[in-house]
C-alpha cells in the first residue's frame, strides 16, 4: 500500500511545484493536486519523476491520501480562487485539519478566513512565502500566521524547507495571529518595491548624468555588493546590467513601464489607514505608476523639450556619495516599514517579534541582505526599540551618510534626474528630526476656514482652542473627529 502523505499542495504552477520538490528533498511525502488534472501527470512524469511525490486527481482523492490531521497547502492565485478552494475543502475536512494559504493574499482576507474557519473547527494558516521560483525550490523565507494551534503540526515541514541563515537558523518563525503572516509578507513586498526603486534611481543617475555604459554600471553594483549594501537585489542588478544575448544588452531593449501585482499598493494603503508616514514605499509605488504612463511621458517630453543633462564627470567621491545615499534611504525605508508593523501590531492585536521578522528576511526572500542582520541585532539589543532610527548603530550610519545624501539629492534636483524615493527619504528624515514643524500654521488655517480648533504650545495638550479670525463673533467650533 502506498505511503500516506504528510502534506498536500494544491496548485502546480512553478511556485507550487518547487515547494513540493523542496519538501520531498527534506524527506516529506507530498500529495500534489491541480484543478486541471493533466498538470498532475505532467508534473509526475516531468520534474517529479523518481521522487516520492503522490499525484491526486480530485480533492476527495487528495484528502484520502493524507495522514491525519490533514494539512493542505494552497499555492493558487490570491483572491477568489483561494475562497473557492476553501469552500470545496470545508465539507470534506474534519475538525483539526489544517488549510494553509501560501499565496500573496491580502491580510484582511486572511483575517476573515481565520474567523470563518475557526467557527468550523478547521485550522487556517496564512503564510508569506518569498524568494521566487528558486527560493521555493531551495529555501524560501516563510512568514506563517493565523491559528497558532496548527503551528506545531506544520512547523517541522516549514522549518526544514525554509532558507537558513549563515548560523543555520531557519528563516521561518511564527509571526502572529489572524492575518499577521500575510501582513508581514505585504510589508516585505513594500520594502522590496522601495529597494528596487532606489537601485533604479541610482542606475538612472549614473547612466544619464555620468553617462556610464552597462559594463561600468554593472561593475559599480558588483563593487557596492561588497559593502553594507550587500544584497540579492544589488547582486541581480549587476548581473542584469551586463547580460547580453545575440542582439546585445537586454536591459537596453526593455520597455520602461513597470508592472505591479498590488502588494506595494496595499502596503501604502494600509500605511494611510494607520496614519504612518511610509513615504518611501508610497513614492516607489507612484514611480511605477508614472513609468506606466509611457505615452503621456513621450508627449510631455516633446511638449517641454528633452532635458540636456550637464556633463558630469565620474569621480570616486560622487560614487561614494551615491553609495551612501542608497544606504541612508534603505535605513529610512526599513525604519518606516517597521513603524508600520509596530502600529499594525497594536491596532490588530498581534504581538509581532521585530527581531524574528528581520531573521525571516535575512535569507531566502527577495530583500535578503546583510543589512537585515543589523536590524535583528538592533532589536536583540533593545526589544522595545521605538524606532530603528533611535538605534546607535543606525544613527552612526545615518550621520555619516547625510552630507552625501544632501549632495546627491541636490544634484538630482539641479539636473532634473527624478529620484522620488531618495528625495522622500531625506524629506522624511528632515521632518522626523525637527521638533517644531510648520503645522502650527496648518492648524491655524484649518481653524480659520473651518473652526477646526487647535492645541497650544503653552497649555496642556488635549485642550482645544478656537480663534475668531475674521471677527464674526461666533464661538461655534466644528465637531471633532480625526482619522
Ligand atoms: C517574493 C516577491 C513576490 C512578488 C513579486 C512580484 O517575495 O517572492 O515579492 O511575492 O509577487 O516580486 O511583485 P510585483 O509584480 O508587485 O512587482
């Protein structure tokens, strides 16, 4: 008789297939199922040939081939398809069985699914899985959250297949209840957007202003990869820039319009909802939106005239400034991402462990980098750290980089190189480190036109005042509500 499976995976697109192969490599017996069942045979006769992977041709068949409690991991398109599978699984599952959603689901959907399934006695886990095809195959970063009761049964599988840090720790930890796992994955993706946009801004600065060719650009990124910027995204950038096929450099033939599947946008929306100034990620999303308007940009360039960038010679001082600017902006972006997670943790009653999150992102995922080790160390030193920018190590990096950042941002503004993410990082920092901002004037304006009231510097906070700015003799103020 065939051995029963430890876990089933639904969805045999590349991520699903690779996760199954990864689980198989680690000694787990996996049942593979796909709605279009011809894919199951293709997989069994293709990549899965010679493995212990078991094929299933219906949900019933799949469940009958699993050990109890049954664990079913969905690797299907986020959104409605996840709900459809959950609906067809529910009547066939028993109490204590586990459904795991490994797609890029919106955390609010995961919260809802946890609640629904809890009532039925079925466990639900929403897990972030990062690292693309290669990560799934050889070690992704995994961010599970949902119903903690189910964690012990899936923990051995997840810990085994996850990426490992240089110290051998698995890049997978329990994140928190409800949608916490998918939330942390969403922030990961937002940070991914920021890191990518910053690299693109540095690329344009060097390509258009310094007029460097692809080989030179690639060499600079390779060089930066030996510094604090060492990361997967810098590494692949260096590879991309020098990559040639028979028609030459591929990078020069790619249309400059960015796509997006929505996780960066969700991060921005959530930050607006929670009132967190996640400026760098938001600018990165908008930069993709501007890029997508190719025809309008062509028209606008014709209308205003093509920019003539002033001749700017390359120098090691300028490259150093640029490297420092990337590092500075990266610190700001992560500080903002952590601010969002800290606020979300309170708002949604998760108890997020910030050091563990840095550990989960250390290897396997798209934003993996040496830098994350430093974030983990900061939270290990001070688990209650209010903000990454209040850590002494990051303070020293920021202070060292600041003069460079100001020079690069000024250069970009002076010459017309758009650097929205880098510029927003500096603006955020300047606002964040200013005890007195011009919001006194803003409050006065609100009070002037709408009697919205204001608090005073010389009175206890929480008391509200209204001035009769136009001598109307009215002392009616607007009713108070704040978003
Ligand atoms: C990952 C990635 C992945 C994401 C792609 C595309 O962690 O492996 O974040 O989940 O889907 O990077 O995202 P966009 O299409 O939004 O750029």
